[in-house]
C-alpha cells in the first residue's frame, strides 16, 4: 500500500472512508452516534476531513473534544500520518 502522503486525493478519500467505516463508525455506534464525511480537501500539505455528526453524537458535549480527538488520532494511526486534521461541520 502507498504511503498516505504519496496518494492522490481520490486514493486518500478512499483510505479515509475505509478507516471511518471499519474503525470509527463502530466506536461511535456503541454510544448511539454516527458521523459522515462531507468533504476532504488538501490544504498546505495537510489533508482536512470535514465530518457531520449524527445520532447521539449530534448533541453530545464530547463531540467537539474527546470524540473529535479520537477520530483524528484513529485516522492518523491507521493511515500512518500526522498530516490529517478533522473538522466538524
């Protein structure tokens, strides 16, 4: 598998969506929540992932803090990069 930084935008989106599907959605669903990727953009050498929370996450006070951190860290770890930022919309 290519390194994340070597992927084109389409490949990055596919890799991000795969991690969200396999690792993040089950974690959120455990507490009755969900998230969907709305957009992925490259910005100054970083990949910015824009998500929208749903279910219990939509009203949870942790969604902008601990949950967001967990999502970002899971993506960074699974894709072996520190060049990902996650933003809730």
